[in-house]
């Protein structure tokens, strides 16, 4: 009889241990599944982050190329304007035949004529500054076809449609 009771107790212990092991395994597997789902979610978020970073890098590269192109255009414009400034300086220091002259001596000899020329040149230069600052072109500036109609201080800026010898 004791042997029968021991058998029952042993079977009961085996059943309890099996149930506990099964519940433990079930709990462990459930935990693994939850961890796996969390890792899959984290992986998805990381992949989305990587794609966002790639998009940002591509946009930055496009922006960089646009900036480089803008800088090239600005450098070309600065060079063109530098040439126009030099041409203006040459106008003061050379006569119509291209010979060197002393502008101060000429001004002392013919003050009224020089004053008229300087005033006209100043008015033209002021219009150049207005245009460079964003002022709209007048109909006359846009329609200039003769060299006498062109602003000689900044012909390419003041008269964009003129294709004469000043270009």
C-alpha cells in the first residue's frame, strides 16, 4: 500500500513538474515572441530612419549642386561687372581715338563740358544701381536698338535686348 501511495505521489509530482515545465516553456516562448515582435518593430523603424537619412543626403547633394551652380553664375556676373568697371575707368583715361589723356587737365580746360558729361554719366550710373537693386526696366531700355539709345555705363544690365558692339 505504501508502494501504491508512493507511485501516486511520484506520478502526481511528475504531472506537476510536467505542467510547471510546460507553463514555463509556454511563458518563455511567449516572451521570445514578444521580444521578436519588438525587434521586428525596431528594425522597421531603423529601416525607415535609414531611408529618411538617404532622402536627406540626396536633397543635401542636390542643394550643394544648386549652390555650386549659383556660385558659378555669381562669379561670372562679378567678372562681367568687373570688366564693365574697367571699361568705365578706361573711358575716363582715354579719348575717343584710344589715346591716353589727363582727365583732370581736361576738366580744368573745359569745366562746363566736363560737368555736363560727368552729370550724364552719374545719372546713367545711378540708373545702373537701380537696376542692379531690382528696379524694372523701362520700355525704352528694353527697346534699345542703337548704340545712342544704350546706357553706356552698364549696357548689358540696362539694355538686355541690345546686341550691339558693347557686348
